[in-house]
C-alpha cells in the first residue's frame, strides 16, 4: 500500500516536516504555495493530507479539486480560511490545534491588561519623544479589582488562573461552565448581566458564533461599570467596534486593548487613533514556543489519522484516539452495513433513526458509530453522504437521531448494535454484532433471530414459514444462473413469519426478483448490496 502524501502549503517548522517523514509519510513542503491560488488548486488533488496556517485559503473551489484529500490540518485554532461545510460534504476531516497556543494567547491578554492599567504604550511613546509627562499617565492598581472573563474554556481558564495569582477577583460567564469546574478554577460563575455590572476589566475568550457576535453590543456596554476596561484577544466581531468607540469617547469605557478586529488585516478601524486604545496585529499566538507547538501538534494529529485512523481536535467529526481506532473499526463497519441494509429496505420518508448499543460496545466512542449508522441509512437516498457529513445532513432533513446505551445489557453476545429506522409507513429494525474474527454479522431482523455475514450482493426475502419456499427459491436462482454463496433462515415460530437472507455471487435482476415475488409464500423480496 502506497504511503500517504501530505502537502504543506504554508510555513511550518522543519521539526514538523520531519515528524511526517519519520512516520513514513511522503511530504512536499512548499511554504509559499498557499499565496498562489491557481498553483495551489492545481496540485492539491495529488495529496491525502493538507497542512496549513492562515495564508492558504482552502475554498470550496480548492476542495472541489482535492479528489484524494482526507484531512486538512490547521496549525492554530482559527479555521476561518477553510470552507468547513464544503470539506464536510466531501468527507474531509478538518483539524485544528486549539491548545498549542493557549498559554501564549492567555499571556497576551494579561499583558494587555497591564498595558491598559498603566498606559504603557502611550507612556513609552511620550517618553521616547523627549517628553517627561509623569503626571499625565496616572494608572490604576490591579490588586483587588474584579476581572470579568467571558468564556471560561481553555484560554479563559488560564487567564483566570493568572489573574487570581495577581490577587484579582474573577467572575466568569460561560453557559458551559459547571459549578464544580468554577470552584476548581477559583472563579465565581455569574450571568452575563451580573458580570457587566461588576467587572472593572472585561476580557473575552469565546469563539465567534451567531450567539456571540457583538456580545459586547452598545446595549451590553451600557450595562458596564463606568471606567471599565475591555480586552479582546479572541475574535474580531465579539465587540461592536463603533459602539465601543462611542463609549470611549463619552468616557464610560476608560480604555480598550484589542488584538483582533472585524476586518483583518486592519489598516483602518473606528478605534484607531483613540488615546485610550491599545491595538496589536493579532499577536495572540505569536511566540516562538506557540508557533512550534501548533506545528508539531498538527503534524502528529495528521499522521495519526492517515496511518491509524485516529482523529484528534477535529472541527467536523468526533475524536477517535489511536487506541480506540483499531477496536472501533469493525463496529464502524457493522453500524454502516446495518444502517445500509435498513436504508435499502425503506422507501417511505425517514423521520428518525434510533441506535441502541448493548454490552461492551456501549462503552466505546459511540458518536463515531452513530455517524456510520446514519451514513448507511441515508446513502440509498444521498449518494454523496459520508461519515463526516451524515449528522449534519440528518439534521438538515429534520431526521431525529436517538442514541441509547445499555452497558449492562444481558445478551448472548458481548456487543450488540440495534438500529431502528422510523419511516412514515412503518419502523424497520435489525441488530448485529462483531465476532472474534472481526467480521460484522446480522443477528436479528424484525425481532427474528438469524445469523448471517454481510456479502457484497445479498437477497432479502420475508416469507411465510411454509413448505416449498426454499425449493422454489433455489430453482429460480439456479435457472437464472445465480449461484448462492450462503443461505440463512430465521422464523418467529413454526408456520409463522420467516426471513431468508442469502449471499449471491452476482446481482439479481428485476426479472428474477419478480419471479421470486410470485412464490406464494413470499411477502417481500429485495436485492441489497454492500
């Protein structure tokens, strides 16, 4: 099997390049390629992986040319330069390195807090201009002040920790911050309005979403204490820049320090030129240590995925560790094949998909298995669907996906996956397991026990358990020149509903299916493929 190939189209460290090579991955390091859109698009289709920083713009047009591409790795946290929906639609994993520059970004926020409190840039410029304006630069002491942290995730938590070490009281607004985690961090969890009313300094550490856009709007700024200071090292657009300028002009906001802006590169901005504003050119991650860390991290992550199937820090897919990947692989195949089987039997619109995990499999990374199951169910209707895009496509179509785990379930098998497809006409269900040989098998259809291995071409027949069916079926297939590889039967009770699932060596034509359907005992027949 040929080694995976990776293209590095932005500047990464030599050590990061060497990681790929040491892992046995072919790598082309062309650090300025991302700046040449035409040349970039022309060769990206030759690679399995793409490692970038911020210069390479991975647009939908670029992705359309990337037929082989399996993973995009962004050395850094922001993926604004990647069309993630387009990548997702093509089944391309998009990874970032959210923790490689966390300390550096947090330290920059703390540095800006000191700079604001003591007007350091303004005092430096004045002094170097030959002035000695000691009385002009009257600062404020940070000890015993209240710092409001909006977003107490990885970076926000580091900022809080450093601030507490400076004897600053920290209040935090974060809907996802648990009370237990707040106690552990030593911060007081509050609602946003309470933070605005109490904080002497506000620092932002949230991603840009529809909910966080302009979280510091004119209305929000009006709720802050007079004399508040604002710091933003997260994302441009979290603060309404025009409203902030007005609040600075009125004196309600004493000062602001910003590392990020709505439009970048920021060559002009409403905040530029104000005497109480400090601006830096998106330097949050700009230290030697951070740049090296994210480069090494993205190289390791991409190598793990290309060689082992491990997924770390993906934007558009659940994480799978290197230890999990080998154990998950046969269950991913089982979930997708079970889903595909039911999807091929379903013609009515699908309203919901329920996946139940019983036994040992319930303790595994079931999010990846659920994605596989959705992929299988919907592939007969959406040919371009893949494990990465499946959950989003299900949501778009209003399909409710339920996941149930029963770790302590008592069954005849160590692990069982059950899938129920809820369609407008009726529900359809099947269950399967993985034997010690690693091969997925069907063990139940419509609550009828059966034991069948999956094969590329199969015939599914629902029938009455009456004499003569097997002979008639065999004769029709034999007369048509269709060889039966395996033949598996199950029934509810003697003389009741029964199921036949057999593997055949060639596709069964519509004409042959009609002959089988005409057998008196047959209730339904379908050809299925995997």
